[in-house]
C-alpha cells in the first residue's frame, strides 16, 4: 500500500475546493502511472465573482470552483 507523501503546499492555507483539486490531480497521476499510461488536461478560467473555474479532464471531467480569497498568497 502506498503511503501518502506530504504535499509541497501542505503548510499553506487553502480552501477546501483547492485542496480537493490538488488531491484529485495527485490521484490521477498515481492511477495513470500504475496503469502505465494516461492523458490529462487541466484548464482554468475566471468566472463570476472572480472565482476560478478549474477543470481536470482525465477520462472524465472534474470541475472545481475556487474563490479568489481562498487561493494561497
């Protein structure tokens, strides 16, 4: 069983959506490496109220909406 390694941003304050997005990206990479190959696309845009819409596409799409004030500085 793989142990979870510390994430480089663990010491930074971030909102729950950002944390979930980073965890999802990490899981996609690990699953792809176990499988042997994978393709992933990540895109972002500024939406309503200065929120960041982050979309991760890897087989299926995952969308996260991250408020600007929850981004680490």
